């Protein structure tokens, strides 16, 4: 008797979802694959959006896949379609276009959407931007070309990317953040100061420990921003990086377990058989730190996609990796390797700051659990990054100050 082809549905065509679709097709030439997204584009590189924002690369260079790539692999890419519900008992995915797509295995790779600015005066005012999608980037660029002043708001990666983009495009830029320094979940005050100094070199005015109280618009566009401490900051446009909310709303009528993210085991499967999660939206088990967490990095999402795709097709591969986040930071680089969580009480941290190139300082911080390296953060020179990844993979014991010093100065 002929067996029916397997049906796979994937929610989200980011790097996690698209990698999983590719892996499924490689594992099973006959299966049906639906790859769903509310966005209008095939996979593009979110990591490249800051360079597109700065005008360093074109939109074409941001695109990774085209529609033909999906057709050639018989992957049904369904764009501009929002998933509104999932029925895990009947194994059906429901969309806003009224489709009911049956599945044998489902992957949720829906990432997160940016939190908007919610203060008096913001609602209904144009030119207040989030920065997550290609469409966000295009509209920000349009406005940058007609603006003179800009405000970047937030202490996150996204806020500094916005700040960098504004400054490189020669807008008079203010960077306002609520915390005492940038990236307070990973850095310390000294690391924050290294970053401030780099931003200031590019003419950015940096303000800490203050927040937007209200936006004071004129003719429907931003004019001034008022802060809680009474500052008035002029801004023709505002870019906000206030974190993301993971996209799990369509699971509200299911019993899929959600904590910070969608909880998965080491095979990236949820508590509901046949339902997997991958990428930013997944709260996964990380053997290097011995518990679950979420991680918003490209490498992690891609590796998740590969493992989830294989396991949906019947494999049983555990996810073990040391994800790395590297990004330009004004005229230097930043690399985050493994788990760099300053507020994790199980971790111990040591840091070193020393003069680097182009008048900037190099800064390196190590994160240890039970004297073993689990993460590292580097600002400035990325030299020694690969060795650090190996040390984390090998769960290297760094018990003495001499051993730690050797790693802090590793080239
Ligand atoms: C500006 C920017 C710069 C970054 N820079 C770096 C960097 O330098 N290094 C790094 O490692 N990481 C970086 N990141 C993070 C990295 O891009 C993400 O970790 C990664 O793209 C996550 O991939 P994903 O596939 O899990 O989710 P996503 O890329 O978020 O894809 C999820 C897709 O699912 C869609 N979706 C959500 N809900 C639904 C629904 N209900 N129905 C249909 N579709 C839905 C979303 O719209 C989206 O298209 C950056 C992110 C941004 C925004």
C-alpha cells in the first residue's frame, strides 16, 4: 500500500524557518512543505539591515533567497499571510485568509515583533520607528534623507544600530537610554563607557538614566521629546529599540508550554508531539549552562532550523552549539559568544579594558559558571574569538587568576 506524503507546515520564513524547510526537502524529496509569513519577502538577512540603513549596501544585497529558490525545491512559500490559530488536536494551522492547513509536523519559527513606543504624544505621530524588518528599514531611510535631527531610544542592540545609522548619515543624533549604560544585561559600567566613547567620537550625544515622558509633535510629526528628568530633545524622527515580544499569540488555544519563549527539549520539540519551535521564539535547553533560555542571534536561529528540520523528518539530533553574535559597532566590532548574562546569579564575571585601535579601547568580559567558561563579550578587536568558542565548547576550567588573565589577553 502506498504511504501518503508527509505534510509539514512552518510558521515564519526567517533564517530558522527557511533553513528548516531546506533541511526537510533534503531529507524527504516527496513531502509537502508550507512556509508561511506575514511579510511580503522571501528570506532576507536581518543582520545586514543596519548596513543597508547606513547606505553601505543595497537592498539587493540584503536578500538571501528569491521566490524561484522555493519553486525549485517545491517549497510552498506563502507570503503576506498571518497565522491566527493552531489546533494541535486536529493538527491544523489556521490563517487570516481562511486557510486550514493540515500538518503531520509543525515548526514554529515566528521570532518576535518590536515593542512600540507607548508614551503620550506617540500614538498617531508619524516618523517614530521600530527597526526589525526590511520594510521598517526602507521607511527609516526615506525619513533620514529629509531629517536633520534624530533620537535613538533604548539600551539594546537595536537602539545602537539605529544610533549608528543616524550618525553615519550625518544627522544630529541623541542616544537616550533608561539604564545606567548600554547593554546592561551583559556589560558593566566600564564596558558601557567604552561604547559611549565610541559613539561620542561620531558626534552622538549620549544620555543615560532618563526616559521619554512624552512626544511633542508639530503637524503630526515629532518636534521635541520631553524626558522624565525635564530635558527637551529636538528630533525630526525617533527610532526605538525597546525589546521584542515573541510571536506566540496564535497558540493561545493550545496547551503548548510557553514561559519566556516556547519551551522545547534538546530535540527542539515542544510538550505537544509533532510541534517544534526554533530560533528567537524557542526557549531551548542549553547544555553549556545546564538550563533553558532564549537567544536572539542569527547563528542560533540557523542552527536551530537545521536541527528542527532533521528531527521533524524523523531524526533524533540534540541541539548543542555555542552561538556567536558579531556586529559592527560604529568603527569597531562587538562579538557576543555563548551565554553573556550579567544578571544571571549563577555566573561569575571578569573583565579587562585596554587601549585598542583608532583611539578606542578594547574591552573583554568573560562569564564563568563553576569556574568554567560559558560566554564572552568582546568590544574592539575580535582577535581570539575562535579560540574562545573552543574554550566554551570544551567547558574549559579557568579556576586561577593566571588562567583567566591568559584568556582575557588571548589573541
Ligand atoms: C536590525 C537587526 C540587526 C541584527 N543584527 C544581528 C547581528 O549582528 N548578529 C546576530 O547574530 N543577530 C542579529 N540580529 C538578530 C537576528 O536577526 C535574529 O536572531 C534572527 O533573524 C532570528 O531568526 P528567526 O528565524 O528566529 O526569526 P525572524 O527572523 O524574526 O523570522 C520570523 C518570521 O515569522 C514571521 N511571523 C511572525 N508571526 C507570524 C504569524 N503569526 N504568521 C505568519 N508569520 C509570522 C515574522 O514576521 C518573521 O518574518 C539582528 C536583528 C535585527 C532586527
